[in-house]
C-alpha cells in the first residue's frame, strides 16, 4: 500500500500547523489530524458562555521572526501593552508602564533606590532575554559538542546581533539562570510590591515558588519577544487573539496541507522500529512514513505507542518528565467591568495582567500548599480582561475576565480526586479574592467557568493538565527537553518526531518546536 | 551487647536446618546475601564425584525467582530477553540472557512457562526493578517469590532413578528443558529437567515451608544410590567442564559494570544461539543485529592447558605441577606471541577429564577452536606461560544429559 | 607600643584552610605566619572541653572530604590524623520502625529489601552512577576555576581543559551531571527510589549548610559528596577524627610548623594594610604591625573584602557582588553531656547503632516542613538532625561511662524573626531535645549539660558571617568561577599581593582543605 501522505501531524495547534506548513512548503504532502472540531489547540479562544469567547491567556506568546520569514507569513499588526505588570492587593496597588523611565517615576514614590535601579534592571533582563531569543530559533546545542566554544559561537554572534551581548553578559546569564527570582529581585529592590509585580512571570505555570532556584530563568523565558524594558507582557495582535493561528492555517492550506478536525489519534502504528502511520479512535488507519506529534511527550510516548518499541530506560525517562500542571483557570462573563480599587488606570492594567499577590512570601506560601498536594488556600491569582483588548469577544458593553490561579496541583494529596466540591471551592476562593480588590465584582458575574488541571487534561488532552508539556525547570530545557539525549525532535522510532511544547524551545514560543522539527525532517528525509 | 532488633548480616535458605549441621569445616560463603556451604566436607572431591558418578543434592535457593503473570506476561519477557518467548510452550524452560539497549548482557537465567499466562524467571542478581521498567504500559503482575521458594538441584547419572521412586510423574518422559508440576512424597513441587552441571539432572522448586521435608525425602531415597549433598566448590568444577558462564565471575552485568570494557554481548559469551533472529522487538535488538552482521570483537572459549608445558614451567623451579583443588575465579592473562589477546576468568583441574581447563575471553581472530595460545600461570611468585589450545565449549557433554 | 615584623606571607585566620595554605606556602620556602584571633586554631574545626571532662567537636563534627593529596603531601597521619569509622546510619521512622545502612553491603541490602526490594536494586545502580559523577566532578574540584570572560592564555587553557573533560564524559554522563547540578534532591531521588524515608535520609545530605529544602532545585548535587571519598584513594576518609575535629586542625598546624610556618593564636588582625593598590602587611588589634608582600585571608568573602580592607581599594562592582553574596547560615548545633546513652524506641537497648549516626529525617515532607518554618523566619519546630555519639567512637571524649552527643540541627536561620537572644536560643535547644525525645524518650533524664549554638553564636565565636559553616551558600550561582565573585574566583583579589584561601572560594565547603591548597599553589606559582 502506498501512503497517501508523506507525513501526518498530530495536533492543529501552533506547532502542528507551523510544522505542517513548513513541510508542505517544501513539497511534502501533509495531513494534520486534530481531535477537536476547531483548530488552534490550547491557545485558541473558545466560547465559555453564550456570546463570550476568549482565550485562557491574554499573553499571545512570541512568534519568532525566523518563522514569519520562513513561511512568508503576512505580518501581524501588534501593539505593546501600556501597562506591563500590575499588582492590586488590599489597600495597595502598583501599575508599571512598559516605558522604563515612566515606570521608574511610578516606583519613586515607594523607593527612590528602587526607582534608580529600575532602568538598569530591565536593561539587564532585556540583554539576557536577547540571548534566549537567539537560542530559541536554533535546535538545542548538541551535548557532545556543547562544551566546545565552537558550538556556542553562532549563538553568541546571534545574540550580539540581537542586543549587543558581550562575554560578560554571557557569564551574567550563567549566573542568573539558576537563581531564584527572589534572590534576583532582592539583589536589586527593596519594595515588596515591585518584587511581587516582577516575580509573577517567574513562577508562571511551574510548581515552584519564588525562592526556588531556576525561577529567574522562567522569568526570562516569559520575556522573550517582550519589548526592551518590559517585565511581564508581550505585544498583542490587534486583529484578535487567534490572528496567528488563522494566518498559519491559511499558509498551511496554501501549501496543500489537509487538516482533519474531529479526528482523535488512538495510536501511532509501528513496524520494524519505524512508524507506518496512525490509527484513529474510529478505527481508521492512515499511513505515512513520518508522524509528527505535537501532543505532550507523555501522551505521545506512553499513550500512543506500543511500549515494547521503546527502551525501558527511555520509558523511564519519559515517565520522569515533570509535567506537574498546577494552574487553574476561571473564566467569568461579566455584565459590566468594575474598577480595581485604588488603581488609576484600572482598564489599562486589566488589558494586560494584574496580580493579586502582594508579596513574594505570599507567593511562596501559596506554593507551600502545592508541595504537599494541597490547593493553596490563598492562591496566587492573576486576572486579565481580554475584552478590553478585543471588545468583539463579548456582547456589547459586557466583558470577560480570565483568572489564573496557582497553585492547584493535578495530583492531590492521598490521590484525592478533583471533584466538583474542590473545583467549586477554588472558584469561590478566586471570586472572593477578585471581589476584594474589585468591589462589585461578584454582582457583575453572569457566568463562571472553572478549569482545574484535571479539566484541562480532559478538555485538551494535556497530561496532568500541564499547559507547558513539561515544566520549565533547568533540567527540562534545551538538550534536556523532552528527555536527555532526545532533544532534537527525532524520537527512538524511525519517522516519529516530537514537535510540541514538550520539545525545545518549549511553551509560549509559537511554532518554535514545530518549525525546528520540520527543518530536521526536511534535512533527514 | 548487640541489640535484638538488628537483623543478622546474612540470610539463610529454607534448607539451612538440614545443611548447616553438615558443614563440617565451617566452609561457608556468601551467595546473593545468603550463607551457603562451599563444601560440606573439608574437601570437595567426593561431592564433585557424586555429580558425575552418582547423584549430588545442591541447595540453589539463593537464585532469584520471579513469578510473572497476566495477559502481557509473554510480551514482557519477550521484549526483555533475547530468545523468542512467544514460542515457549507450557511446560517448557528456556535458558536466556537479557540485554540493555546497547546489546550488553545484564544477567542470564531460565524462563519456565508454568501455564498459559504465568512464567517463572530465575536470575543471578535481583531483577525486580528491571522487570518493572520493562513492564511499563503492559498488563502484567511481577511477584518476587525468591524467599518463599526453595530450590534444590538433584544432579548426576543416578538422579532420575532416585527421583522416580518419590514421584508419580513419569520422568522418562520428561525431556531436557521441560518441567512438570507434581509431588514428591505428597509435597507439591515443580520438577524441571535443568541444572548447572551439564549432566543428567533435575531442579526441584518447592514452597519454602515444605523445603526441609523435601530434603529429607530425597536424602532418604537417595542415600542408597550414593546421593551426596554438595556445595558450591563441586558445582563450580562441574559448570566449568560444562562451559557454563557465571555472572560476576566470567562476565559483569551491564548494569553493574563501571566501564564499557567490562560489558559483554551474548555473542561474546558464546551465547549466539540464544539470540533469536526474527522475533518481536526486544531490548538491544539494534545493537545485536549490527553485531551479528559485523562479527564480535571477543569470543568466549575453553582453554585446554598443555600438560607438558605446565610440567616444564614448574620443573624450572624444581617443583611438580601444583594443581588447584578447587576452581579459581581470578583473571589470568592470555597471550599470543608476546601480545595479550585476552584473559581467562575461571579455571580448574578437571578430575574427570584429567585436564587443566579454563574459560577465557579472547579477541578476534584468536578464539577459533584449535588456535594455540599461552596462559599466564604464577609459579612460586613468578609469572610463567603455559601453552594452551582453544577448545569449543563444553568440555564435557555426556549423552545422558539429554537422553 | 607597636613592634614591626617581616614575613614573606601572612595568613589571616587559622581555620583548616588557612593552616593548609600556610603549610603549603612554608613548604614552598616562604616565611609564613598564621594569625588566629582565638586562643586555639581550627576555626570551625575545633575540639573544646566545654564541660569538665566532656570534649566536643564544637562545630564541624565529621570528616568527609579532606583531600587525600593534602593528607599525603603534609604527611598528616604522622602529625596525628586518625580517622575512625562511622559506619552506620539509622533513621528512626514515625511508625516505630527504622531504616538503617550498615558497613556490610549484604547487610545494608537486606535491610533495604525489608522496606523496598526495588530500592535495594536501585541503590546499586545509583551508587554506580554517583561513582561516575564523583569521578566527573573530582578534576573540577581540583582545578583553579578559569575565568570564562578572560582571554588570558591560562584561562583559555583552563576552559579548554574543562571543555575537554566534559566532552570526555560522553552525553549520558553529562546529562546525569547536568541533572545533578540543577535538580532538587527530592526530584532527583524520586527518579530512583520509592521508599520515602530513604529519599529523606539521602536528601538530607543535600540540604546541610544551605538555605534550601529537599524540594528546592539545586539541592541534588551535594548527594555526590557521600561518594567522593570512595574514589579518592583516601579509604575511610569519612568518619570521626580521634580527639574530635580540632585534632585535624592540630595535625595540620603541626605539619605547617614542621614545614617552618609560625602560628600565632590570640592574634586578631584589625586591618590589612594597602598602599597604592598593593598589600603591605597587616595590623593587629593590639597595634602590632606585620609586614609582608603577601597577605592571604582565610576569612569569608564578606570579612575579606568588606572588613579587612577599605572599600575604596576595591572596584564598585566587586563590592556589590560581595554584598549580594549569600551566606544565610541555616544550621545550629546542640552538644550534650550525658550520664548514659539514650535508648531509641526503634532499636531498643545499647548496640552497634550507637557507634554510627542517627538521622532524624523520617520523610521528605518532614524535612520540607522544617524548611518552611525557616523560610518565614523561625527555627524548625521539628528539625532535621544528624546525631552522633563521639564518645562511643573515641572513649577519650567523655569521662568513663559517660557520653557526649553531638546534634547538628537544621534549620536554624540566622535571620530569625526578631533576632536571636538567650530565650530564643533556649527555646531552640528545647525544641531539639523534645524532638530527640520523640525517638529516644529517656534522653531528658540523661542530660548533664547542654550547649546550644545558633548561627548567631557560630558567627560570634568563629567569625563566620551569618554563621554559615561553608563561608557562603553552595548554590549554583556561587560556585566555581562565580565563587565568591565573577572576577575574583581564582584566589586573587584586585589588590596586588592580597589573596583568599577560605571556603568562600572554589571549591569550598566541608573540611576539605582544597581551597587552602589551591590558593597556596597559585600564590607560590
């Protein structure tokens, strides 16, 4: 039997569509199979109440310029948020402008010393982020050669090109990456609220607290693509939250890529150590010599492949990937949007993201619960109102507010289930926390949807509800992602590639893994 | 002033109550954390002779034993070992090594198919963790039955006659590497026609609680036939004659080796016959396929040491040849024209064949039968070399083994 | 009246590193004097008769990593080095059972099988991996860290050597080392073991002397230290020095004197004299001046840079780096004089286990909760403890029939809320004794005397900043070419002739002596 397709891509999220478009552009016949009825994956906006349709995150992620160029995508009109980080706690608020000088002015009222250091701090972050941006557009360094300066040279020159990065900056990067966000911030600032504002991006979607080593890296990771001077927010697309997905889907179709939605892959077919195609859960078998999975590594390698084809050590490594979903989302449909008390530019802040956690200790305490498999009683909550950016996502004059709450660990103590009681309790906690800083909030709520990690797993098929496909700890990035020794997309079965967020460069880099995986496939086959 | 709560250092086997009083010279040794007899008599000669001339009873309980059951039991074992387990019928026993991803041997042992969905795996080292790692995603139960299963090897030309008196099973119909679930004097046992001596013999698997009764029954029925309890020293002589490899002596587990050079593939252990081509996916398949195609760098062979040259190197020091009374387990270099081409890992004087034998790892092309090499022998503190001829294993293979 | 004396080299501080450095300098023919503030040498490695007849290794209490080349070069056994075995570790469990490791491998395996047969197997392979890791790390511990920002030939050579070394490891071991350097000990051990008290007891070694919990990334690599001694040609280097750790210091001092070094106690250095960017000597508290072209500070980086010399002598960025260098003393010590040996419920009676260590680490959660207390400024209510009875190993430590008990306690944060005072110290001591009594109920009736040492006491007595026994946290961002600061990691300082040799330099930590030796070799060229 001859295969109808050269490659089958599992998942029509940004990585899957980018991989498919890149392969299609090179003349390969590609089929994308998507289990949902809509393309777009996790980042896609979805209707959660009649007339209310928003994504789970206002953060659009970073679209690497190499992909835009490589796929010749039309440029997407983007704008930088006015407020890049904000904290609203009982009785005290802070909103930081993306303009470092203006932010420094706002800080001066709290601490003249902090204000003085702000510009230098954001400047330093921006340099270090430049290095990551360079790194994220290349395959992870080859370990056998990684320690030779030769292998690092192209990275350095790329980094230089981006943000005039010198050798001293590289050492600074090596010093900063393993640090805790708390140590990094304590070294520069004294005002608790400023530290709290910056730290949120350092603990986002990771089951670690601000005192944990490596959270400085997490901050830098979330700043790739952010404008210099910004500390938490990246540019957003005026055309809507799904602008990129629609654009890349169009590019894929233009390259003869077929997309089959509502098609759930039951297993990846293997013969003689090579893939032969996929079987869908309706029994259909589709053949292709290449299968590119953008599902998470656990689901792909433990769920779709007969384990006898994989070495026990490899399976052991896959089972040890720290997925650790710990973020819950609550989406509210609002009749109207009340202001945050004490914040002059409440709307501007909510168009970005507002943290309700006033101090690093409060974040740390929220994390403490997760260590023991408990849901934080006072979770770290960030809220945003996507309808302030894109009013058309809700009926006229109405708004949708999305809250993300950490920590809500997937694995609960003693194996307890995520049932309705727990889920509702979390919803109540989040609602009342918002109400405290936004008087009148509860009364404005028309509808509420709670998505615990268990719900995320059920809805999106992400194991343990881990939106990251594997948390961003230092031992799970670069050549260690998804598992040590298999960081370059090709899996131990011939023709099987992993190209989701579980591969380098990880979550939030739109199409990053899909693009690099496609390049490898085109080089090899 | 020892505290009662601290456990003794070594475990004892289910037969300890019977074996302990027999160890006349306190010649104990360690085997897998157990205290076992090197020999019952001060000298192993008679115990060895019993293996080849009458029958010997050996306590092999320290072997690790796992019961593997469930719908995927055969798949688990088949993906783990080099032989084709899917072809193993109920009542059959397979000897097989198992390898890591690089095709290097981790351990070797037997797989007994107890029924359609249950197997017993024996091994020299504990393998529970490795079994569990191989069982990821498979529907299978793994049970360590090592401590609750006693194992006795009844080996030697008279073993069938002794055992047949005690069991209703027709042993004349029990073929080599087959097993039968039966009784011995009403004691439920599994009898497999297997062993580590290269002779006619059986291994008996019994619930630990009935172990002593089984021992007593065998001794009672066997004594008139010259049945003799035998220890590890006697066994060691027999297994060298039979050319059977021993973990930690002739090779290191790939899981324990500190460096690559310490690892061996099945081909390098004279176990090419255990690597089934055309079976389903199994650990190390890519490396093994490549090695089969490429040829191995090492071979595992027998060395037959030339008596005259042995006599000569001793005579140079004014001594008659000093023969080892028990097998040695140290490493001895092997040379060919001043160049070291390998090393011997076990050796002994074979009382039966009247030859000085060794098991050796030799590099290609020196492992062809008939090749002439030199074995280093230390004579009165000086290193000498004795001539030796490479022999195909086993050295001793009596027809009665399979008859 | 001041007098003036002349030497080739002055070593400030008679801790073990200072003594080692002096011995090597004297061996290289330099006229060397060691100046020690206290009446006895040793720093944190001292034996004192705290109560009549009862001798204690007051601070550091076991020998772990004393470099074998130092033992050989200085012929320490002939100067009194005699390390007695400390062969077992018993962890009492909360269910009344215990977990022990004994000197005999079969015995230890049998004990572990009792709790988890799988872990007993894993332990063998884990040991093999750690052995490889120790071999990988050993050359790094023995090398002067190259400055990666420098283009000097010696630094480039060092980098190449390091790169070559890491390449030679091969990908598999490089990955394992990388994981060890970045992960938390709990996560690392989770990949190997299932029996929680085993993981707790092993991870306890990863948190000693740090302000990290077992779940904090960066705590894994100290697991290695237990295996370092095995590959070192210093068989049985882990144990108890006859006469206490002070006897090690005395042995090194004796070796230094034998090489011609002079050692002065009760000689407190007030200031290092600097002239035109070059060191001139030191002035003592009593006004004495000692002239020397080389001054080596064995004190910690804070004292070396911010106290002994004037800030104006140093570049601003170095001052800033030293200011942010983290000490965070986190451990205390309780020394008890006993009328008899305590009876442990889990192993009743007096037995061989009293000649080994007791680890109070019943679960990972226990340790983590102990850390939680410390994070928020309290000593642990239920602390981790490492207990030994030195008088059981060396009867000379206590009057006949009586005993001394050494309890290393964590966490006792230096920055305890409200600061340490007498009442808090005693409350801390009470918490320790109370916790011991949970496992050995008769302890209270046996106590004749009690000495409680908080990090504040350790700082006051030994001079170690914030009571950190390692002269600064062994965290990834403070290791190798970053210890103690990016451009001052090669024992040099920006002041000509002013050197460092304390544990605050690479490789630091424990009674190793490596810093002192490497510094002396650098100085002597």
